[in-house]
C-alpha cells in the first residue's frame, strides 16, 4: 500500500480529527458496562446499533467540518472501491460486539480516504486513553511517539492473527479462514483469532505482533490499520501480493521480514 506523494494534512486537520474521535470515545466509554448486555440475537444487535447511533451523533459533523468537501461513507460494513475523492470511513465502535459483551477490545476510528487510499487516520482506545495516528508519508505514532513494525525475519517465530469481518460471512469465507489458521499453525509460532481487525493491526504497527490477514473487503475495519502498519514500515498487500487499496478483496499486513513467507502460505488459500 502507498500513495503517490505525501499527504499534506496540516496540524489543524489532524488535531481536529483527533479531538473529534477522542470526544466520541467518551460517549462510547460512558456506554460501557462491566457485564454483557443483551441475551437474544436481536437484543445484542439492538445494543450494537444504539452504540453506533450515539457515537455518530457526536462524530459525524465535526469530521465533515474539519475537511471541507469530504464525503461520508455511510455503511460501515461495506466493501469495495469508493468513488473518486475524499471520504471519511469511520467505525464509531470498532469492536462493537466486544463492547456489548463487556470485553475491553474496542475503539473509535476515523480515516480519511483519498481515491481509495487511506491518507490520515486516528484510532482512539477510550479505556486506556491511547491514541494511534498516521498520515501518509508522515509516519505512524502512539500518543505522539513513533511506531515501528517487528524486525522478525522467520515466520516460524511469528505471532500472527486473523478474524472474521462481519457476522454471517459466506461458508466459503469461513472455510478459508479455517484453512488459513491451520496453515499458519503449521508455519508460524502462534495464531491469534479475534475481532476486530483494527485491534490486531495496531499491534502489528507497534511491533507487538507480526502479521494480520483477512478474507474480506470491509473498509472500516482495514483502512485505519492499513495506514498505521504501512507508515510504521510494514508491508500491506492483498493476498496476490499487489498493493492494497480499499477496492481489494482480501488483505495482508506484515512485518517486511516475514511478508513474503506469509504470502506464500496464504496465497493458495485465497
């Protein structure tokens, strides 16, 4: 993944984006409970929608004001290429399913996508107060400090991860996930299977884990992490080894020293 030239975000756009995301994070944190909410599927889905609606109410307008002329990608579970131009791809509760089950792995994300490539992102973790940021050509940071991907060169020593993008994926996708986990259990060291994607990708960007792959094109779960990993020095491609964009059908982000080996394992399954 990459851009033709660095993105000139300016300090004002980044500061406004971070402020909007962090303010939205307070809303999501206030809705967090130390017990699971909802028993039936319908109750769980209702809680998820309520989280989304509450956070979007405080997030949407500040972001659109921060970047005049930008547009809003409405469906957070959508995939495929966006029309030309600048779009906000936002997940108001990335890891919403974890939030409503009283698990701590969730965040608020906002990413500006220009011509199907992420150029600016903010990922805020309200429970810890941590904020991950990246600008195309300007590096990736955690609370202002630079991030760097893992230096590993041996897939056999790697901690890698995957997960599903949305409930109700097709059976073929589920089988590919299962086959890929088996293959990586054979060739890697440890495989972490969890949701959401962004919470795994921040660890790849920070060098805590070594690779993440996904058989899906859900934009909102990938654009933020793709930019963070790329700007932290990682390799971000599809499973054919081509540069990843929002229009790609699958995804691999890895430390450069193990990317080729991971691709060799995963490409036949894709």
